[in-house]
């Protein structure tokens, strides 16, 4: 009888240790989308509308998001943050704050750990930067710290230095719309194409942690002449 009790006790201790060691599963969900007016942080036309969705972890509201989700792996995805800022002036009625929606930076969400981390995208600008993802690369047009220069940017998750930072032109602060269209990715070979509002196109070949200006592809007419 004593041997049976000792065996049962050891089994219960082992089972309890196993249960404590097993990670608790987390549930990450996005709520119902809501249309909201975007307050322009830079010069531009009248406020536009964006779609805002709450981000929940285990049923608790953690962040607000906007735009499409990009699945990086089976357990991680990236999504852009949205937030409200108080636009009241010092002389305004403080009992009625003027909350305005804005687009923020990007978030990295780990479904397994239930963890939300800010993504560092160098020279990211909420006005000029429209991020387009491929694998764990983010391509976008960024601006200098003084917002006077425009860059073609490619950042990789987990890397502090950008894979690509190539000058595209000067900014004067009076732009009413972004000067760069959304970048376009190509798979084989891995390339990213930046198109400026003046029609110029720049293609970069991405190789691991580096990117180089790629030779322009010949047009069909050039192919026939050769």
C-alpha cells in the first residue's frame, strides 16, 4: 500500500510539473472593422477615411489597427497601428477633447506567445510611406529626419540597418500627396520596383541583407531588335 501511495504521489507531481511547463495557449483576434476619419498629419486635402479594427489578445483589447494583415510565418504577422490623438488647443473646452484618428507605426504580433511588439522601420513616415511586404521584407518610401529628403527603403525584420536606403529626391514640405507610389515586388529574382510621381522607375535586386540597383529590363521592342 505504501509503495502504491508513493508511486501515485510521484505520478501526480510529474503530471503537475508537465502541466506547469506547458505554455498557455493564447487567442489573438481582430475585431469588427469600423470606418473612421483620418486626421492628416501632413499637408493634404480634406481628411480621408480609413478602416480601424481592434486587436484582442485573450479577449483583452490591446491595440487598434488599420489596413491589411501580412502573415510572415504561421505564428507571426505584421499590421499597422492606428491610434487617436487629442487635437484640442489649450483654450478649448477640456471636458470635450477632440480625438482624431491617425496611422501609426507597424506592429509584430506573435500568435503563440500573445506578444505585440513595435516594428522598427527606419525612416518610416506615416504620410509618404506605404509599406508593401514580401516574406520578412518591408518596402516603402521613407523620409530623412528633417523630412527634406525622400528615400527608397527596404527593411528586414530583426535587422537594425535597412537592406536598402537609396535617395529618390528632395522634399519641400508643401506636398499635398505622397511622391512615391506603393512599391511592387517580384519573386524570381527577388526585386522591388519604386515608381515616383514624375514617372521615374527604379528597380533594386534584393539579396539577403543587401540590395543593389538592378539593370532595367529590356522592352519588347528592344528584344525584337536583338
